[in-house]
């Protein structure tokens, strides 16, 4: 919305949320306190806020005044009832639709921005069409393809903008907003269902590439092939392409797993078992990759990590973000804590409170136990002091520039590095004296 406001100074954009604390943070005059860390975002918020970008908790007023409303609430995996653990929970989307239906007195274009299962527009439409009033609603699907950490760049230069809908007038109205900075050839118009399904499919294909290369990484470790070399070799085939072939400790983030589970659930609901099984394997392999990283660490440390200090570099699910949702670090830590390891974490952007709440959410052990076994440190050197091993969980650039000689002297010997992101230089680390393990080599 900030990028839309920046590129459309004549359009008033109001962001509303029920959470007063969040809205206050978005209105904080010190932009370093914004709730989301994203390179370039603070500058754009500063430039537009108070001019044509506003943050408020006055939801009904904003609905009443708007001509176009984006529903951008979360659609987490259901944690209860039918479809538990698989289907998307549409509770919040439905609440938004009902609120719009209740308040609107003039015609509105309602845009699905949240990632939704195919045919959700139908549900929104049926709620909006049964208000008893003569207000007209046009529903559009406009999925978001930005990735965290590069959100602003992705928004300023999108590969494509996708708009699905029935009403040509509504589609063109939204297209003209994007048209103020996105070339016309990159604005794609489809029917609503293709648009909804394209979003899930794009994420499923991206995640599938990571699981594919991660599957090969395990084979590389057995055959003395090098996964980075294999990735480069196959990526030079223009039909395959070089992006998204970085082997890792496993993908995380709020989207990939949720969207694939959702795709699997939809396929099963149409009784398409082979389709469902096919996509489910992407998740199975990803869980395997996280697990095998933790198992490898334990077996290398002489089959026990009980009472040993393991330093984690990184907790976020990828670099340049403070988002930790579904981060591989959480699951690897949980497994090591089951083996009674002591973990000290350093992440440049993630707080101690967040780390504790991520683990508490898993409910594997008591909150006190988590507090006793894992702690966040303010500096990497503190986190690695006296550690038996370093586990690199996120590919933050700064990890490459640390004084690894100094870290080595402060660690227990033999000093192990488990590089879950393949970001350090193996020969340099071995020259310093580390026992260095990476993925797929
Ligand atoms: C992903 C998609 O890339 C976006 O296009 C999409 O809009 C977004 O989900 C969404 O649905 O909201 P995001 O989850 O922010 O974006 O980040 P990615 O860059 O896709 O990374 C996801 C995970 O895969 C991270 O844990 C990352 O470290 C991992 N990854 C990525 C790899 O392990 N290897 C790679 O080669 C690339």
C-alpha cells in the first residue's frame, strides 16, 4: 500500500487494523519502530505518511469512504476442525467481508490481496451479494508475489501484476493504479479462478525447486559431488534457470508450506489423490532436510549434545527480514533442545521475546524449560563464546565478515561449524582450524 501511495499521489490510501498497538507503531515518528523491517520501506512510509498514506483503527469510516478495498488479512493453516493442519483458515477474510457488507453504502471494488484457496471469491461474493441493500460489489483477485527482504524492489519492478475478475471496469480501475509505474505488458488479466490458483501454483513451484535441489544435496553428500556446482551446471540451462536453486537447511516463511498444504487439501477435496501426493512430497522433503541437519549435528558431536552449548547464527527464515514464521531455525532448535542442548542465538533483527514465543508455540516443553535451554545474545561473539558448535541458520551477509579467527579461539575444541546456508568459505574455515560441514558437499 505504501508503494501504491508513493506512485499515485492523487489516491488516498488508508490502512486499517483492529490492533491499536500496530497502528501506533506504523504512525511512530521514528520509522525505525515500524512493525516490519524491510529494506527501503521506512523511507517510502516517511515520504507518503500524512500526505496520502494513513494508518488508523477506524475501520468502518475507512470502508465507508473507500471506492476500492483490499482484504489483506492473514489466512493461516487451520488449527482446528475440518481440514486441520492443511486447509486455509478463512475466518478473518469472512469477517472482513461481513464488515464491508454491513458498513458499505456506496458501490465498492473488493480486492482479494490475501492468498486464498481457489474459489474463495465465490464465498466473498455471496456474503456481499446478500446484504439486502442495493450496493454493488465487484470482486477482484490480485495476489501478491513480493518476497520478504526484497519487498520494495519486487513491488517497484514486479515481473508481473496479476488481476483476476469478471467486471472489466473494476479490472481496469485496479490496472490503472498499477499502471502508474508498471508497464502495461506486465499487467496480466485473467478470470478470478486462474488468478487465485496461479498464486498457489507459483509458490508451489518455487518451493518445489528448493526441495528438488535439497534432495540432490543429500545425494551429493554421499557421492562427493558438490551441490553448488550441480546447481550452477543445471541452472545454466535456460529452460531450468539459475534462480531458487540454493540448497539450504530447508525453506521457511509464512507462505510456502501453508500454500502447498492448501493446494494438497484442495486436490484431496476433489479426490485428486495423485496430484495431492505429488505436491505433499515437497513438504515431506523439506521436513526431512531440517531434521537431517539437526541429526547430522548431533551425530558429529559424538552422538550427544546434552549440556553442550550450540551457537545459532540467525533465527529469521531468510536474510534482511525480522520475520521468523516457519523458520527452519525453530525446528532445528526444537530437535536439539529435545536432546538437552543449550542454545545461544544471535540474529541481527530478531528479539529474544520472539525466539521464546516461537518455541513456546510448538508446545514441546514448558515455557520455563525453553527459557532455561535457549537464550538470545546481543552479539555473535557472545553467542559463540565457549560453544561446541556453530549452526548457521540464516544467510545474513554480516556472518561472512565476522572475525572467525577470534571466534575459533573462543570456542571449545574441536570447533564445529554447520553451515546450513553454505555461506562461509570452506577452505578458509578449515585453515583456521574449524571442522566445517555444509549442505550438499
Ligand atoms: C515467497 C515467494 O518467493 C514470493 O513470490 C511470494 O509472494 C511469497 O512467498 C508469498 O506468498 O507471500 P518469501 O517467503 O518472502 O516469498 O521468501 P522466499 O525468498 O521465497 O524464501 C522462502 C524460503 O526459501 C526462505 O526460507 C529461503 O531461505 C528459502 N530459499 C529460497 C532457499 O532455501 N533456497 C533458495 O534458492 C531460495
